[in-house]
């Protein structure tokens, strides 16, 4: 088991070995147990994490804020529109300054083709860990909470679990591809049989598919891409029906267009869930576009574990901070 993570950036799980990810999961479970028992865990007393948000958030912001408080530290919530960033201050200068003031910089920047680059630029100059709270490509805090939830529900050995990441119709906003992309890369590393299903036009980048296949080969799992929604649900053990934007094929920021409208039928319904295994878990990063992505009867039904999944955002966020913060440089 690896233990020395002080100062390590948490930008994508691709840069964390399986052993290191397992350590985060072990620490998450330990922190969850302590939280349940009311046992204080002041692992980061007087430490500061800066939370820079270019976009809205409920789970990520509050799991990080509550999490650092429970670890004995403090978070500064930073709406970037009120920072000098809005007058052109660079990621380099922002990272140098904030890293002199505190112990970690967390950032959400989902702008297509610039979000991850922004975090990478900060990482180059920061003396403290950069924690990715979602960018245009990755959402590692979500993917690790999903993994923790599957292990809680289906056991630590997830090999050959049939998991389907399924595109779903939504009109709320043009969402990043970072959730399905992170899941597609991570789950095959645990030997799962992963299906990625979407209508044509909602592809993930080719390099992601190649890497997901390679990850599956190394663990005895499988990875496939299909365009048949029913096939994705058939006999699945876990489904993640969720919308993502058509960024790879269409960089327009328009939310609704005729291509999207033509795919209204990509929706998680009771009928679709009946195709899956009877014990199939319904999971979703949230927020869900109720009525479009999913029927209330499913998200509020017996197969849904979305609130346990959301709760695990707290425990995993605390583990990531507890392991990476604490040093300066
Ligand atoms: N799943 C997720 O990241 O939720 P928020 O956008 O509310 O942070």
C-alpha cells in the first residue's frame, strides 16, 4: 500500500496507480466510518484549500467545504468571476500566489479545450497540490466516489461486473464529457465488463476508447462501444444513464438542436431497467435532468443508489485532501 502522496496533484486518475487509488478508497472507508461514529478526524488542522469555481456546483463545492472543515482546516470558496482572473490574471500568477497562502488549490473549469489546460498550467507553478473539481476531460472526484459506491454495494472484487455507461437525453445545459470519460478509463482497470452506449454524434475521443480497451486487456475485463440503447441495459449489473455534450463532434455551445431532439428516446425508464439484471444498480453523478434523462420511478425506485453515491463524494474528497495536503512544496 502506498502512503506518500503529500503534494501529489489529483488532476486525473490516469496519473494514480491502481495501488494508489486503492489507498484513497481505504482511507475514504476509514473516514466514512469515523464520520458515522462521530469520531473527529482533525488530520489537516489550520490548513487552507482554495476552491476556484468557473461553474456552478452543489456536490463538489459542499463535499470539499464540509470535508476540509471536518478535517480541521478551512476552505475559501472563490467564484472566479469575482477574482482578478476576470480581468485577465493568468493561471500561472494565480497559482503562485494562492499556493503561497495555503495548502491546496482545487479548481473546476469545464470550458471545452481549455479547462484541463488551465489546471495543468496551475500545476506547473503551484507549490501545493492541484485538485481537479471537474474540467473538460476529467472528473476524478466523481469517478472515485462511483467506484467506492460500487465496492460497497457489490464487494471489493468488481471483475466481470457488467457496467453500462449510457448517454441520456437532457436539455438543462451542454454538459462536459468528463464523467463518462473518467468512468470509461477507470472501470476497466478494475476488470469490469464495460459498455459505452450513445447515439452517433456523442462520441468520446478516440484515445479514450483505445486506452479503455488497453486497460481492460490488462485486467481481464472488456470494453465495447455500441449505439443500441436496449443492448446496453440488457443483463447489466450497474447502469450510469447520463447526458453529456456532443463536444467531440460539435463544439457549438448551443444546448438544444435537432440532433439532440432526435434522441429523446434515450431515457432511463422502468421498461429499460427491466432489461437489466433485477438487482441492477441505477447510478448518476447528479444533478439529474428528471423527466428527460430518467423517470422519477427509476431514480426514486429500489434500484437507485444515487444518494449513497452522492454521499461518497464527501468521504472520497476528504481522503484525497487528507492524503495530498499537509506538505508545502
Ligand atoms: N456530480 C457533481 O459534480 O455535482 P456538482 O456539479 O453539483 O458538483
